[in-house]
């Protein structure tokens, strides 16, 4: 009788194995490809006692060798004890064999929890399981160039049979016979001509050649010590935090006893619990380190997820100063070899605290007792490419798996998180900082062309006189968002993307913020030939030019992606500000990234409602959060802090709530708006996008997807509601579109989209999955790409 064990049966920490009497004959292996199925491989006799669920293996896949994971094993024995299968023996089906194990010991196997986590992510985000398996694999072995090929014992005894082989095979055997430690594919290609890959596959099927992965210490170029690099988007951990930010965090404030006591009880009871902490950065940091200390004392591990590399590096530096080598920083900016070595350390349980960005939520950390997500509302926690997971939601999954405590924290949590916490009576702490005095200026009353109002100019001047420092926040880089022809009204647009080109006056160029294309500043309009081309609106570059004109002797710095292209450049500007070497700092949201800046005497917001006009239902919430962050850069009112906020929409609830210091005003009005229109947290969303080179085919495919989805919804038993009806509390599936995407062309590809809404997330996912499978079964897609984004955070 066949005996099988799969990952779905594995719920403990130790993966199940077959007994010796039931030695596995075959294994189901998931490979990191856009595939939602496993593949059956024979287990060679030499590996039958070592392969188990979770084993990382190398398998032949077409002409390539891929790094995969065993998700089930089976003896596949008939009543006579012979290998069997529904359609004949496994060998009759000419199944290929597993080439080798990544790690010859059981210690190299992935935990059943991690495997199950990838399955949950695949189901939640409608992504192929093969893509999700990538998330838990170490980085380096995915490149087959690190494999070494060597002769097996049978291969060394094959000399008498080699005369019947091809010349390529004979030469290959000869080369390998002279290399007992094996050779890489690159080394073999230097001297062997002919079909090398196919020949290797044939010899491996004969059992004459095997592929192995060198141990870390045997790999060429292995660094002697893995540490945070200074390139590839990373910042040395020891270079942070900035001056004025002490390594040792402060103690938990005395105003938090009840919340803190509940957290300590949860940490000490080994049960899943969730907490929401809304407080200024210093308080959140203090709570984090105290909670981590409690967790480590209970012999459990800590996972800290941070949206940005710079901020993660700063936290890791502070943690390392406190707990030494038990701390590990992990993020995608590290080189592949470094990430692979860090993964190995974490998997070997040599690490007690992992600090990392979005992808670190999949770190192979054993027995996590505390999972801490900083700035849980930050869009950076959502992956933009398939599988489009959200690290906050995956953190929930892992916390439930391990009976761990989850803490979501922010200065201003998202409406979705608030809604998720409150009905469950989960612990929420709200702690606010002292606010500055805020003055509003109505931009409609400013003279045409004026950039800064008199109150703002006066506020900057006063800050310069008292050396209190001034900060200007505008979340729009460049000199102006666009150029406009005053004769015909046309703006120069990117030829590959359907967006206006941003004007950079200092460089005298136009540039696309999506694809990076740029061109010289035109002398005349390309549409009508007119010469009256003028900038429309303003960005940080133009604000800087105006400030330098008004205050020529001031020390001025700018912090945006055009000036600070690397974390090191951003850090240099922050150090100038922290060291009182800048009088005025102008910046975008980069002002809020990294360690908090020193609070200034004056903060100016030249265009507070700039983000409100984006075609995204979260635009008001993001504007509100950005304004709160900007206001927090100013000193308290009793210490002379002042904010001047310029806006065209002084009565908008996002603006009014900041000015009046009344968060309930924003939350109530925003919740009413979303409830009326059926947006999160009152409904679930899935964004569906079709893209391709041919506009007609893209439009036709999007329309077909809408029809297929409606049919699939009906088959799943879900009602398809009217897009025009009120959907504040319904399980109907609402399909909006298809329509061109807000950015209808990106990097030369046309894009159309549908938005699916429902109060029943499970039914909606099932319908979308069925429609996608039907579309992918059809022939003739002709370069079309179908994308699914569950719970999207960006609608543009």
C-alpha cells in the first residue's frame, strides 16, 4: 500500500520521516517558478535515508538545475512491495532523479511551519506556490553556477563502457576524473564543446555524475565576516544612529503601566496575542527594546520588521550594542552571498534577534516569541512584484503559527489595522506628543505666481534669527511637476509611459519618474510649435531656489531622491541637520525616514493638499499621516514651535484634523466615506491588471477577464452586485471596469485594470482564482501579462 507524508500533515517543529522499512521512492518537489504545482522526482538510493519533508534539493528541470523543496515523500509500493503508480511504475514513467541535497544533514531541512506559511501566502494572495517558495529559500544557491559536478563511484568504474558514448561525454568524464572535488559548469565550458548541459543530464540519469553544492567555507570569494555592506542600498549598522540618538533606549514611560503589564503577561504565557501601539518614536522604541528583553529572557526569539533599510540598520546597531552577536540584520540590499550566509546563521539557531525589512518576515527564525512591526501602515511593507504579500499580514500568520505576541506600532496606524483590532478587544495604546502652534494660509488668497506666503517667510526669518532651525516639507521633487504650453495646453509626456515629464531646472532636463527616461528641455512645443512653455506647480527644487533668493546667507540643505540617491548621501544630509550645520532643510517624505530629526523651531508646508488629488482612495489618509509627521518635526508650542500650513482646501477633513489636533474628525469622516463606497476596512479589494505591447489585445483581454470573472462568481455561488449600488455591508462581488489604468502606459506596455470589491474575501478570491486559471488555459495570450494584487495599497 502506498504511504505518503506531506507538508500539510506536518504541524510540529520536526518534519515527519518514513521508517527504514518504508524508505521513500519518490518526492514531490516545489521549484521557484511561476507554477502552482509540484513535480515528482525519484529519490536515488544514496539519498533515501536523508530526504525528508522540507529538504532543500537540486533537481533537473528541463535543461537547467533548480533549487527546490521537498513538500511530500511517498514509498509508492504495491502489495508486492514494488514501486508502483496509478499509470505504471515510477521508473516506467521515466521520472528524473533528485540530483543532490543542499545540505546532507537533516539540519538543512526547512521547518514545516515555513513551508505551510508559503502555502498560506499563495492562497491569500492568489500567487503560484512556486513563486512563494522563493520567499523562504536562501539567496545564493538559486544560482546554478555555484553547483559542482563530480563523478560518482559508478562513474569512476565506467571506463570500459565509455567507448559507446559521444565525444562530448567522453571528454566530460575525463575532465571530472581529474577533479575529485568536482568542477563548476563555467569551468567545464572553458574546454568542452558540444551539448554540455544535455550531456550532463544524460550522465546524471545513468548515475555516473552528481551535482553538489560546496559548503560555505569552500565557496570562492566567501567573505571572512558577514556584516552590513556600504553598497547596494545598505548603510553600515555601526554608522547609525545619528548624533543625538543614544544607543541605549529609554525606559518604558510611567504613563503606560496597564498596557505594558498586559504585554508582559502575554509574553510570559506562550500564547498568541496582538497589540497596537500608537505613540511617538521614542516611546515605541523604548517599548520595543523592553519587550525584546523580556522575550529573550524566556528563551524565545524576536523578529523586528521595519519598512526601510536605513531605519532597520539603526535598530540593528542599537540591538547589537545591547545583545552582541545574537543580533542579525537582514534585508534585500545585502549581496547574495551575505544573505545566504545570514540565512544559514539564522536557520542554525545562532541568532536571537532578527531585524530586517519586508522580506525578513520569512527568516527561518526558530521559536519566535515576539514579532514587532514598525510603522505598520507604511506602503513599503507591501511587495510590488509577485507574490504581492504584505509583511504586516504575514506577521499575523507567523504569530498565530508560533503562539507569538504580535505588536503593530505606528505614530498613526492605518484605518484597516484600527478596524481589525477594535472588534477583537485587542490592546491598543494611544500616546501623543505635545503639539506646536499651527497657522493655516489659504492659497486661494495668494497673488498669482506666489510660492510662499508672508506668514511662512516671517516664520523662516524668525527661526533664522533665533537659530532654532527651519524645515520645509513638500512631497514633490523637481522644479515643477510639468511644463505647459500656454498656446495649446499640451504638456511634454513620456513616450513610454502615459505621464507628464517632470521639469528639472538646474539640469535643464525633463525626466519620467516611472521609467527614468529623460530628455533636454525643449525650446518649442512639440504639438503646436509655440514658444510659451512654462512650469506648472512647484517641487522641492523650486522651493530651494526661492528660499535661496529670500535668504541668501542661510545654510540650506535639500533631502529628496534627486539629491540623496543612496542611503549614505541621505545620512550625510541628516548628519548636517543633526549637527546644527543647516539653517533650513527642505525635503520630501525622506524627512521622515530613518532616525527622527532634531525638532525645529519652525516647520513650513508650502502645499499641504498636494497628495489629495491622486486617484487613490487612500490619498486622504496618506496626506493626513504625512502632515502629522511634518508637524511632529516642530518643537512643542510652549517651546516656541510653530507650523505654517498652506493649502487650497482648508476645510478638507485631512487638513482640518491636523490643524485642530482632532484625530476623531479625520477618522469619522474618512470611515463614513469608505463605508459608503465600499472600500477597506469595510470591504476587501483585488486589483486585476492586464498589460501588453498591443493596446487592442490588452483591452480585449481585460474585457474577457471581466466576463470570465462574472461567470466564475456565479459558479462559486456569489452574487454579482451593481457597481452603482451602495455596498457598505454586502457579500456581493462588485466588478468595476475594465478601464485604462491611471498610468495607462508604463515602460512601453499598455495597461488596463479591473477592481473587484466584496465583503466576502474568501468568495472573491475563489472567483478570481477560477477566472485566472481559465484565462491561463487559453492559447494565444501573445505576450499579455495578467497580474493579481490582493489588498492593494497602491491604486496608481
